């Protein structure tokens, strides 16, 4: 099979399951691979990928770029990992992933543990949405190496925030930002990119606030993207990629979320 090249995300096609890897590597982790490489991190490219359930993971240095090429060039040559965009650009700086299955949380279905509920009762926290996007993004990448939220991707997300597509959720203790989450909102779905907490429970509270505001806007689902213990504890369950893509298969509109600073204690489950 020749290299699969697509001019843009609208024309991109996922490889058929039977074609996923004709000569699988004996390494049990070998099937975990990006669906494409694409050098274009412009707002149009990033939004186009999210509309197809695909998320970018750029690398921050030459070593990691070379590692991408070393690991995946055979699959690119075989056509099981696509190349999207300008054929003259170096695509290995940005891998684009679409987990299958992917963890999702129904709007209003976030589960908060006992310790987080205690903090909601005693810490006088407040939450807001879309008032400190860049600060939340910086919080999501601070102290994380290698850094997936590179400067070019950050600037793209800031542009998408200004256009109404990217959203932030802030957790405050007084005037101090102690936690947050961010993601891309398309129609009734938020694809959650990252979260952080500077005090115990703050990241979980940011996800609960995201869920509550999504419910208020008539939304349906949080795409948690990557499986993990924290997300499972918050109520994430796996959904087949094919089903998730069906939910995205409609004209895209920005998600309108209620703003305003609100007491975090309202996120406690009703007794």
C-alpha cells in the first residue's frame, strides 16, 4: 500500500480495521500509534482535526521529532498512518491521535470523591469559565516535560478561544487560580485537552464545573481523550471511536457556555 496523503482533514480517511497493521510489531504497545502526521498547527487545521475526532501532540525538540520518524516511518510508508497537508513540510513534528476507544463522561455524570466533596464544603472556592484562558493553558503545561502544549499550539488555542471554539474552566481560592481545565467545544461536546490542580481536588472540581456548564448549555458529552485513573474515578467510560465520530458528524457550531463566577459548593451532588 502506498503512502496515504490527504490535502486536509476534511478529506482524511481512517484506515480500515483490517488494514491497521499488516505486519504487527511483537511489542504489545505497537498498535498504539497516531493516525496521521501533519505539520500544520494553524487554527483551521487544528479545528478541522477536532471535528474528525483527532487531536495534535506536537513535539518540542529535534530528538523527539526524530523519534517519531524512527518509530512510525514504516507505517507511514505502508499507508497505515496518513500524511495530511503540505507534502513539502516536515510532518514528524506533530503526531495526530484518535484513541479507540476513548473515555467519555456524560454531561452531568461527573463523580466527585469524598475528599473532593469535603473541600467543596469547607474551602470557599469559586469557579468561572473563559475568563483566564491563557493562564489555565500555562497551568496545564507548567512542570510537564516533554511539553506537548508547545508555544505554536498554545497560540493556536488562544486564537480558537477568541473565536469561541476553545474554552477554559477556572477554580479560584479568593483571587488565586488553584486549578483549571481546557478544551475545544463543538456543538454539545467538549473535547477536554488538559487539566491541572495546585491544591488537592482542584482539577476534579474544574472537570465538574465543565460538566455543570455543559449541562446548562444543553450539551451532552465530555470527551476525555486519554484514559487514566483520575478520569475513570470521575466517571469516564470507554466509547468506540466509530460511535464518537457519529456524534461529531454534523455541521459544527461553537459551543456557547454560561460564564460568570459561581460558588464551587454548588457542584456537590444533591442529597
